[in-house]
């Protein structure tokens, strides 16, 4: 064990020294030969040598282009997967937690199992004060209706239809991804004054109103009680998420004989991690078990739906896939760069005589080094751009083809593209560096000696 | 022009060292045309490398003009080679993928002369060696004599004060050799010092003076203006 740790540390140090040395040398070289970078003449000289060695150029181009192609494609796919997953979650707040009252499954304090639990407004008030709770709302299920009141009719004029009815607090909007397109969502005043305000989804408006008709301020009869529309929302999640009506929980409790009962508590916990969210859930469950006399260890009495945990799990999975993908991509690219380095090394050997002649004619060692690096940068640059476009192209194709729901808008963004290009130039310089040094060490005497 | 003062050079071969140049002393004046002769293994190639600032020596002094050439950095020696010395090799050493014009222009590339300008100048020099029409040909399309002319044009383009030629006629037939030596003599007449390393007495006879090397020592012809039997014979 110790051996591996020491070996790891030594390897790390060696790697660091190597990288620092190489980068340092490159920077030093750049300081000495920076004019070559912007010299058209130098680049055309590079072009001439590249043209003179077509096979080498082709091989190098293929290996680097392939590496970059794989890297970009995998990066893009990873992003697509990530976005796909996020989209799948977009129907609900990714940091939302739902606590739903059901029935007990553990006998407690003399109570038998199978007893139905109901929350009430006190529970809401207490849960509100729990540390870490960001937004919280209770929800009351209208009595006599099915679970969400969807069998209750909503009417206006001669028309009637069923929509999901949610009797909630003002914070409920934070548990959804609704976008208010007209008016406002329910406010605290609606709850406090038990106003007959409702916020409706766009399909509700489309059903009851003619196009162009102003729905705000109009009245709808919901489950036999008239309510005034104060806001309209849409939702990216689609029509299922939009066929809903929100009304103040207090009004619903009053109008539909709910007293102070609540069927569900829903809350968000800001940026809290899974552990913190679990702590919040445990606290609230503790409070509830205390008041309603069920075992705090009862797994069923309060059904908890925790998006934070799920989202975290999914994010983790996709993050790991992304890392995996990047590692593979970088590995392929590294193989490409090593390939370039290798080919350049052979090229330098082949060109010993040429380099000897150049040195005899007055080429300084740093100009030779820079010449080889410029070649490597040029080759990797061109090849990289080819691979980059191919990778982006393939991502685009996959995005258009909608291969899977879990892949959304694959591709890389501009900054990644720029970073990749810079990385390529660096990789090229790195690939060229060692062969270039070998080239600079060519001894003109040996190179020019007649065979 | 150039002066060697007790120059010694050793090559380390395994555990023992080989004494290649032993107290080499000689002088060459401005505008001289000198041959360095010696059997193979006499040290003449080593001497040429030292004169061409391609190799360093172990002791003594080598003055090129007013500059002591000794333990120079690679960058400095590259600069001096570029500005002071023109090389002509036995196997021409032209870059095969470049045209005659580009080959001739190469030293100016390393002086940082712009492409257009150095190509213009290169054309003049190609003209001077009679190969203006061959400017766009690559070396593979040319005869040995033509290649050597291109190489000579390349040696001249940097306006060197010294031309170092290593067996310039070694790869050529006798007729072409004669023409190349004519060209060398012509160049020498313009005031450029020319040093030719050769083992061919015919070539040496075309020069004004012959320095003979034997076992790393100068055995004859060391001093400038000492005796110029060939020149006297010619006049």
C-alpha cells in the first residue's frame, strides 16, 4: 500500500517536473523566436516541407484528426446526455421534496396499523421554520373529489371540462417549472384573505376563451364555486403540466369543508445536498410523527418523494459517464499526439542531412527547433480542425435525428471549441518539442559527411 | 584574413584520445586562393570543420578577421557561418525538394531577408554561375556540374569573406572539374578568400598556395605570401 502511494507521488512529481520543463522550454523558445510565429515566410517554409512529405503529412493528419474527432464527439455526446437527463427532470423542481400523508404501517402508542394520517396547517407552520427549508407549500385535496380533484368540473358559459385542481400556498410555484405568461401566481395575500383567486394553465384559457380574449380578471366556476383568474402559466413539460388550476389552500379549505387539513407538504431546499435534504426531511417527519402519533420509523405513513436525491444520483451517473468519455477521448488524443511525435522523430532522422545543411548555412538551433515545432503545430492544427468539424457535425446529426430522449442538443459550445483549438496548438507544440530538440542536436559535421 | 595559432584537436575514442591536429599554425591573407592537401586521415576534414566553425578545437587560437573563434555559442557560430563563410561540398548538399532558386536563397532566409528580395538576389547569383534558366528546376533534374554551380551560388549569396570548399570536384568528371575550378578562380578574383580542401594535385595546382597536412601537422605552405610557386609559374 505504502509502496503504491510513494510510487504514485514520485510519478506525480516526475510528471510535474516533465510538464514544467517542457512548458518552460516552449515558453523560452517562444520568447526567442516569437517573430517566427507571425512570419509568413516561416510558415510558407513549413508548408514547403509538409508538401514535400505527403505520406507523413497524411498519416499525421489522420491520427490527430481521429483523436480530436473522438474527443469532440464524446464530449458532445456527454453534454447531450447531461442535458437530456436535465430535461427529463425539468417537469419538477430538481431540488423539490414532497411529503405525502398516507396510512401507517407500524403499530404505535396503542394505535393499530393502517390508520390514515392527515396533515394540517400547524404542520405547515412548523415545517416552515425548519432550518434549510427554502420554499414550502401545503396542499389540500378537495374532499369528495379523486386524489387531485380532477373529477370536479370547471365551467364557464356553456362549456365545462375537468382540470387538475391544486389548493396550495403561494410558494407552490417554486416546486414547478411553470412560467407565468400573464398576470401573477398566487400571493401570500390570496392565502391570508382566503381570496377566490386562481391561476390557470394555458390549455384552460384556450378551452374557455376565444383567441385574443383577455382571461385575467374573468371568472370561472371551479367545483361549483366562482373564482377569478389572476394569472396564466405555461410549462416546458407539456400539456400534462399545463392542464392545472391553482387556488389558495385557505379558500379551498373554507369552500370545500376542509377545516385546516392538508394532504401533502412540498418544499425546496435551495442548493442543499442530499445529506442536508435528508436531515430536513427527518426533522419534519419527526414533527409530524409527534403530532399525529405514528412511529417516526414508519416507512409508509409519510411517503417522501425526494428529487434532490434522485437528481443527484442521476447527475452523478451522467457526470461519471462524462468523465469516462473525456478520459477515453483524451486518451485517443494523447495517442494521436504521441503518433505525431513519433512520426516527426522519424522525419527528423530522415532529414538529418537537410538540417545539417541548414545549420551550415546559418540556421540557429532555436530556429531549427522552432521549424520542427511549427510543422507539428501546423499539422496538428489542420488535422485537429478537421476532426473538430467532423465531431461537431456528427453531434449535430445525432441531435437532429433524435436518437434517444436521453440525448438532447449534443455538441460543444464555443468556449469548449476555443479551448480545444488552443489545446491542439499546445499538443502540437508538445508533439514537436522532443523531435525538434533532436533536430537541433544534429551535428552538421556528421550530417554533411559524404557517404 | 584568418590565422591559426597552435591549434590542437583531440578526438576521444573510447578510453584513449586521438591527437588529430597538432599545433597547426598557418595564416591566409585576404583574397588568397589556397589549397589544403593531405592524405586521408591527415586531419584536413577536421581542420575544415574548425575553419567553418562547425567544430571546436581544444587549444590554440583561430582568428577569423579580428574575431577569435573559440567556444562560441551555437547561436553565435550559426551567425558567423551565415555572414562570413560560404560552404561548397563534394556532394553539393542541396535541399532536394527546393528549386535551384530557393536553394540559392536559403542563406538569406536565415538572415531574415524577405522572400521577394532574396529571390531577386538569388536570380542574380544563379545568373552569375550561368544557370538563370534553371532557376525553377529541382536538383534531381540537374547534372553534377550544374548542382555544384548552384551550390557555389548559394555559398556566395551571403557575401562571405571566405569560401570553404570540401573536395568541390570530387564527384565530377575532369572537364566539369576544370570548369568548376575556373569558377572558383573567378570568384577569388573578386577578392573573396577561397580555401579548397582536396587530395587532387590537379585542383591544388589551380590555387596560389598549397598547405600540406601530414598526421595532423602542417608540413608545408604555412605562411602567407611565403612562396607561391604556382603563381610564380603562372606569371
